[in-house]
């Protein structure tokens, strides 16, 4: 699903954020991206979201070379990639419901379809009772749940999370990570950037270790890795299963038009 | 795949943007209203002046006074020359006696008392009804030039034509038009500046929202549209105020012309379709100003 070949990113100030990174993440895989601050984790995620362009190398997402993607096609690529940030990035003037619905509004869906999908997802995340609250009225854990809901509501093929537990206490962090693992279990490719080694060790999932912009280690998923939730019992998993338009096991095709009128 | 936003969503977001800075938005709408009212007023003045010119052109008369000594052939030659000219409706030839009779009818009996018949002025004259299209001062000038040429004809003594008053009227209309264009231009530019500033403020205050929208896959059009509609709504509000003001003013003026000045004006005092043009023009001005602001400050 995600392939990087000899990717290099140099900023205008001469800093090399990524150096000759080659990696591959399969469809439906859950991967931790770890390393100290400044290792290049966030840069890698920003390249995948085409918030920045690589200086050199090739990046393929769902088989599409995003290195040569036209600017007009970027929005359509992003509709296939959900992103969760450490600082949640919720719109303070909009309610929880509206914050989640925005990802569907941009696709021009009708109000009924938007209501169905948002309600289902908020229900699954146990956030429906706060649907009309504003982000400022929510706890950090609740805000991150809303951010995850927004990232998932249009059923992306890929979910990227940049330090999603960074602003949460360990208990809440565990809850959020469990949520992301559940998302992965439903067939979404999940890439979680974190500098929290303890967290990474605890789950034993495949881990890519970055250091000074280089890929230092690619640890495979450990046998008996902790996956606690059962698909059929977890409310989020149920919500995702019911809202999904395609079968979880079907190969994912990115919905990016070849020719886009800007 | 759908790319665009739903109209109800765009309108709701535009309304929320307006509510974000209601005072500035109100000032923008009022400035647009003022500018459009002025444009409407000057358009009305031009329209009515045009009507007046047309009416005047239709009722213009020209008196070509001939020498007493002019022979019948010379009178016929001048008459044919006049009739051959475009825009001449009718030419009537009056003999000296007929002209004297006409003058007697025009003068008051008190003035005529004690005067003998020979003292009453009278000379051969050709009375010409002109049906001229007077759309500009150039048309009047052309008419004056032609009548001036008539003076050079040997049998013609004098030509009487009240063109100077027409020229004055045209000059006043032209001055009014220039003032109107300059004032309306200045006011429209101010209105656009206010809309430009309102939209710029809205863009700055929504930077976080714009960033999030682009991250979840919004197209540049989706992000920009509410800001453009915000400008257009300010223009629409201004146009609605201007249309109401001009409508009320029209009713007042019409009453004044009919009841106070006792004039029966056959045409409407407002140009046809002007209100419709204002309703289109207002949002167009708002849209243009917001497009400039969005183009400059909203980089997606």
C-alpha cells in the first residue's frame, strides 16, 4: 500500500530530514514509526500526505506515484488517507458532529448520508452524547477520539497518526492506541509515529526505527503481539464494518482521478 | 465522484463568516448601497435627460427669414434645399402678409393699439419642423452647423434656431455625467475595499479551519467558495438597500412631478431594468472584491 524508494528530503536550510529511505507497508498492516525527536517521523508522514514533496526518490501509495502527482489531484489522494495529529487539529468553532462531518462535506455527500455515517462512527467511539459539544468543552482523550472519527469517517485506505498519544495520559493513550489497532484489524493500513518506546514495546507490532533521517531498523511484528479487541465485540469495529462500502478483505483502490479540472 | 460543495453548506458557511465580523460586513454593505444608489441616481438623470432631448428634438422648429427682394424661384430653391435635408419633417412657406398676421396674433392687443399695419413686423419666412435624433452634443452641433450654412445662401436674411439653450442643456448633462462617474467610481472602489478587508479578516481568522479542510481533502474551490459567497452576500445586501431607496425615491419624485409641477411625464423616471441591473451589479461588485482578497490571501 505504501512504498518508498530511496526517498530523500532536504529542507531549504540544508537540513536532511530523510536520507535514502526505502520501505514498504502492506495493505492492512499496522506499523509503528519510532525514533527520537528530529528523526524524520513527522516528515515522512507529511510526505505521504503530500504536505511536502520529496527532494529525491519515489513514493507510491496504492500503486500511484505521488512524486509526480499534480497539485489538483492532491485533495483526492488525501480523501484516501486519514490523518490524526498530536494536537488534534479540531475546528474550535464547530461542534463535534460538524468536525467529523467536514470530511464528508468536502465530498459533496447529502445531509442524510452524512448524518448516517457520522452518527454511526460517533456511536462506535462512544462520543454521540457529545455530538453537539464544542472541542473546547472536551477532555484531551475525547478530542483525540473526535479527531480519529474525522480521519475515519470517509473510510480511508490509510490512516496516519502523528504522536496520537503525545498529549494524553498513559491510560487514555492506551485506549486511543487500542482504537487504532482496531482500525487496522478492519483492513485499514495504519502508520503510527511515536517516540514512546514503551508503547511500541507493549504492543509488539511491526516497527520502523528512524534516526537522523535514516531507516535504522525494521522490526517485524512479534509473535503473540497484543491484540486485545475482538472484531465482533468492539463497538468501533462494528461501526466501521457497518459503514464500510466495500468488503474489508477486498483490495483497496485509491479513488484519485487521473485528470482533475482545478 | 462528486468534487463540489452543496449550495446549502456553502451558504451556511458564508453566513457564519459574515457573523464573524458583523460590523465590517455591515459597513461594506452600506457602502455598496450608497455607491449603487448614486449610480442609480445618475443613471436616472442621464435617462431622463435623454428622454428630454428626444422630446426636444421632435418639437424643434427653425425659422428661415428671407429677404423681401427674394424671388419666387429663390424661395423655392431654399425650400427644396431644406426639404432635401435629413430629419426635416415639414416646411411651411409664409408670405410677408401671412407672417405679419401671425405676429399680430402673437402680440398683445395693448401693444398693437395705435400701430399702423406697416409698422407690424413681417417678412417672407420658411417655418421648418425638425425631427432630429439628439443623442449627444455632437448632434446639436451638426444641426447648428447646417443652419449656419443656410445663412450663407443669398436670399436668406437670417436663421432663427434656439440651439444655444440645447447646447447648455447638453453641457450640464455632460458635467453631471462626469461627476456621477467619478463619484460612483470612488464609492464603488471604497465599497470594494471594505469587502476586500472583510474577506481578508475572515481568511485570517479561519486559517486553522482552512488548513484542516485541505488536510481532509478539500479542493481549493471548496475552501474558497464560502469566502466568495460572503462577498457576494454583502453586495446583495447593498443592492437590496439601494434598490429599496431608489424605488422609494422614484415614487416620491413621480408624485412631485405629477402633483406639484403638474407635469404629465409619459416615461418612467427610472431606466427600464435598472433595479434588476442593481441586483446583479451589487453581488458582482462583492464577488469581484472577495475574489481579489481570496486570490491574494487564501493560498490553498
